[in-house]
C-alpha cells in the first residue's frame, strides 16, 4: 500500500505505536479514519496502581483484565463504566486478509486520500457499524499502523507485534462479508459447541448422520461451513499468531454476525473428534441439488488447520504451557500463505519458543535463507541439541544449507510423526493411551552432545554412521501427482532381525513406526488386514467393526500401498509373503485400529516409503514433496544412516564431494535403532563416533 503522506518516526524506547479511529462522519460511501501515535507506557494511574499490586510496572498482557473489570468473561468491547487502562483509552487489534493489492479503494486518513485494499475496507466498514471505534476505543491495523515502505520500521514493528495482540482488549478476526449463507455455518458451529461436553450426544449425532443417513441440521449448513472454511482468511499466515495471542479475547466477524473464537473452536472440536466422516456425508447430502461445477472442493485440510494448529496455539498461550516444537510451527506455516517468504519465519515469532524468538531480530533487508539459518542457530543454542536436523532436507527452495530447516518448503505434513503433538515424556500423561503413541524416540541415548561449530555454510558435528540404504519401496497416496517414485529392489538377502517369524514381527512394528495406542507387542494385526477393497467390505461387515466399515472410504490407500510394495524383498523374502489378508477369529478391533492408524500416520500423512539397508535393517524415509521431481531428490541406494548426539531420530545423509562432507536428507525411522540400541554397536566396535561436515 502506498501512503501519500509522510509518517512521523516512532520511538521504540517509548513503546510508541499507531492506532486508528473510525470517525463518526464516515458513511457507507466515504470511510474516514484518524491515525495517531500513542504509547503503551501511558497508563491510567489507577490501572498502574492495580498492576503494581500484581508485581508489574507496565502492561505486558491482558491476563489481568478479568480481575481489573471484575468479570471472568471479557466482553468484546470495554464496558462504558470501566475506566480505560491507558490515558488515551484502549484498543483492539484487527486480524484480517490484506487481499489483492491491485484491488484498492480510497478512504480518508487524517483528511488525506489514501488507498487501501478492498478487503481491509470491508473490515473497517463492518466495525464502523458497531459505533465503538469513534472515541477513546481505538483499532490497531497493520496496513495503516506500520509504514510499509520503511524496512527498518517494519522490522521493528514485526518484532513487537506479539505485544499488540497480547495486550489488546480484544482481537477481532474479520472473515469477510456475509455471503454463502455464512449464518447457517455459524449456527451449525454453535450447535456443535453446545454438545461439546457430552461424548454420548456427540456419538449419537455421528450415528444419526453416518449410519441412519438422517441430517438433523438446517439444510445447507454443512455446505455453508465448507465454504466458510475455504475463505482466504484461514490460510493467511499471520492470523495464526493473531488469534492464538487473542485467545479468549478473540471474536470472529462474518459480515455483521459474530461468534467467539472459543465457541467456534469448541464446535470444530466436536467435528474433529466425532464427525470427521459424518461431515463428508452431510456435505455430500447438502450438495445433492447443486450442479457438479458448483460443488466446492473439500475443506478438511483447512478445518484441521484451524482446530489442530491455531486452536492448539491458543491453548498454549492461554495456559502459558510449553511452546510447540519447531517441527509443528513449520507444519503450520506450510498450511498458510504470505506475500513475503521471510514472513514464514517472522510471522511465527509470536508463538515460537521465547528463548529462540528473542535471538531473532526481524530484518527485511536479509534473505529468507538467512532468516532460516538464524532460527537453526538459535535452536541449537537454546535447546542444546541438533534436533533441528529432523526437519532439514534437500528440498528447501530458500537456498539455505541442507542442515537448516527451511520454513519456505511447502512439503511438510501435519500428524505425520508420533511426537508431533503434546509433551509425551511428561509422567502425568502416562496413564493416557495416547502417551503410548506419542512417546518420543531416543536414538541418541547414551551419546554426549557436543555443540556443533558453524563455518560459513558448513556445520561441523559429531555422528555415528552405521549403515547404508539398499532397497526402496514405493511411496503411495490417493493423490496421483505425489506418487512419482519407483521401487528400487533390495540386492542383499540378509535380515538383521533373524528368521522369518522375527522378521515378520519387526516388519509389523516398522509399519506403524514402533508407536501405537496399544500396550505390548500384541498380534501382528497389519499383516492380517484384507488386501483388496472387496475383501475388506466382506470381512469388516462380518466382524461388525464400525471403525473399519466407515474407513472403507479411504481403505484404498492400504490396498494400493500393498500392491505397490508386494514384491519388495525384505531379508530374502518378498513382502507379500508376510501378509495373510485374513483377520483371524477372535481379533479385537481396537488392536487393529491402533496399528492401522499408526500406519496411516507413518506412510500416508508423512508420505514415506519403506527402505532396506545393506545390513538387513528396515525403515521409513520421506518421499520428496513440495518440489518438481528431478535427479537426486529422492533417497537412493548408498545414502548413509547416521545418529547424531542431540538428535532423537536417525538422520539420512547424502555423501557430498569427498571425505566426511554430507548433505542432509532428513529424519528416518530405523527399526531396532530408535531407543539407544546404537550402544550395542559401539560396545562391539562395529561403529564409532566421528566428525562430519554438513553442507
């Protein structure tokens, strides 16, 4: 956006920022705003005294708001009877989509004609109708509050943006204008939020929709929700930290209709936990009367992003719990869009580990690659580990070294690793079945971490190199464009695991990456699953297994994977030899479900392929994603398996040039090497710690 007048510089030491008012003289045809500079240090004396009783000297968040106003629920707008927190009043922070920079309209800012995007104008017109932003209640809007033509100010303001959304009285998320029957969508979400506390009611609703084919909600509601989820707002990167920092103070507007962010997410929680398949069926029902070309694409990925990413961040901020891992933040960034690739880093600082975030100064004069390198270095220092190697690979487009996780790479996938969510090693979780699935790996157990040394683009580390890739299976998904690899047949015939029965047990554990919601080794359930769609329908109907009957919609991904890998040799046996295709009498659905969902997470969500090694081991490696296929982008025979002190999983390396120089291909799963078993090799002098140079 080009401003036709000169901004006056802000004084960061005084915590100055700019806020707007929407003037009462505004009309539908002519929007008029005032823009002024204020300071977060200019506290109302009474509020300053109140903060002092809580041991604070300035406003750093809104956690004290409930006590200040004497209410547990913070209203969207400050009650008129409550004194303002600041001498100049109070403020809300706007969360919105900038929109197409070529589609602009004119408003008045301090009596000067100014161009803003039509998307922002729609948001301001909506808030004008509330009649609350004309006086002492102001609005922070990034496009107007920050001089977008000044890289230095932009960098400084991005660095403190977290403060604005944390301190603001409320965060207002503007989803867009009232269209596509959005009132039906919000009504549906409210009705789901109302039953969020009753598991039985949620189960009854699922059964009603899926099994009895009845649809109790207002016709068109599910289609409206699908369309609401596909609005551009949800894939904007910055809204993640904006809504997360707003938490219970955040409210969503769709046109003039509003819904609390917490209510919205409670409703989506019911959807995610109980109605995932029911949603598909209900949306299909709503689409029956629509012509094919008018039927919207699926919104499940966006709905997942809202609930599993943004809502999770809100919980973390609200409860001041441990921040998400770097891998989760990058998965979230993959789900979003931003106009500047550097914002994939800077737009996440507000929700990043504080120790890491404070080491990163937003700098829009530097490249995205340098921003990624700075994050990697900060993580190594803050966490005293090289866990970042799990998220590094050959495919990043920013031009950073391969040991640096690239925030701009678009191939990351949510829910693809056991330890993607939660804090699984906290003893308080160990009574929960989910902990069995979410246990962290400890491939480096017993190895002493030594901080690596960076020299230019090279990272000098210590590692144990213990094996090389031999054969590679097919990575298959239901998306044809992602099935671009080919089977590389195993050359060796040795199994590191012993005889056929032992190899079968290890293959089964490999298929769900050694982590599932089931205590003990149990039955090799996956080796007995039906191997054709027809057999699956017949066997699951006979068994009365509800989960698998509903899963038939996607069961083809299992049969396709089996067909593509049946001839891969494992320890001298073809993979198909290990599978019976018949569920035995007395089998328990829960055991089969835990193994199957573990396989889905590992093979499909992660889009991985099996590999065999020269020493007869088995494992999983990620398929090349988010890039065009080309020479050398996939794992290949001769790639080296390594364990680094300070990294919980083995890492795949690509020999580079000569000697001890390698490129990082990313994390791998190696059956029998995930929980400290490397010590056996070291004790037997079959491997040793050495220095490697990562490029």
